[in-house]
C-alpha cells in the first residue's frame, strides 16, 4: 500500500508511488534508459504512454505564444509522468523533458488497466496521485493569479521546502533563470527580489542554490502581499 502522506502540495513529485516500484517492474513492460534532453511529451502532440520514473529528473513546462518557457514542476524517482497519456488520443498540454539521464518504464493505457485489475490498491493510490497532481496545478494557477512577484516567489520557496530534495539537501537547487521561469517573471525582476530577500536576511544564495534562513519572514511576504 502506498504511503498516505498525499496531502502536502509539493513542486517536486518524488517517491509518491515508491511502494509500487517492485510491482511496476514485475508487471510492467521492460525498463528503458534515455539520455538527458529526451522529450517524452510535447504540447499539441499525442502521448501514447505514461512513464514510471525509476531514476532521473524530469522537467514539466509550458510555452506561451511568445515562446516563453515556464516550469510547472519536476518528477524524480518513483513517480508517474506524462499523465496526458491517460487520454490516449488527446494532445498533450505540457512538455516533459529529461534533465538527466533517466530510466523509465513506459506504460500504455491498456497495460495500466491490466495492472489496475491485478492490484486494486494500486489503482486507488494512482487516483490519489493524480489528485495530488491536480492540486499542484490548482495551486500553481492560484499563485500565478497573484500579481505581486515577491509573493509568487515566496510561495514557490515555501512550496519547494516541502519536497524531499529540500529536506535532503537543505536548499532549493535552481538558478535565477529557472526561478523566473517557474513563477512566470523576468530574470531581472527575480534577481532584484532575491537580492532584497538576501539583504533582509530571509534567504542566502550560493552557486544556484537558495537557502531559507527565516521561514516565518518568508510567510509574511505571502500573507501581506498575496
């Protein structure tokens, strides 16, 4: 049975389906390895597979009409990505790209149905997982509706603090450019906000890493301006 801590919203999806890793390896198709830069789904194109990520990092993003790329989130080990594939013949909305070399189990919809028949608990926890992804999308939409860029960046930092990666490394490992992409803001604007947060003693940065020094103060930026 999957762990029941599905409630927290997190920007990095990791280990949500860890308890089914062996099941997927036993009942799913043969794993495949892909190099960094592989595109698994492209906006406007049909995705015929979902992918169970065994190892690696996957970036999920969208591109607006001006060609501006905005990061939606990341997948790490033991998560399922390209959920657009659940619709079979419907075009994807987002792009998913391998940031590192990765190993995945490609799963077609018929194969997923068979696996759900074999393990009803897997099916139930899969629905919870899809619900978690929808919650992240709703949170993202709500955050993007906030006009104040400082509030959006502070919200993003707080969201990232719930990830396993942050709990493991104690920092948010993203460049200013990636932060700007994540919150739909300009690189220059984000750099100015980061500089102010550093001056206020709220965060510290070093080599594309952000360290949260004062979580309480960070939350005040959200409540006062969001």
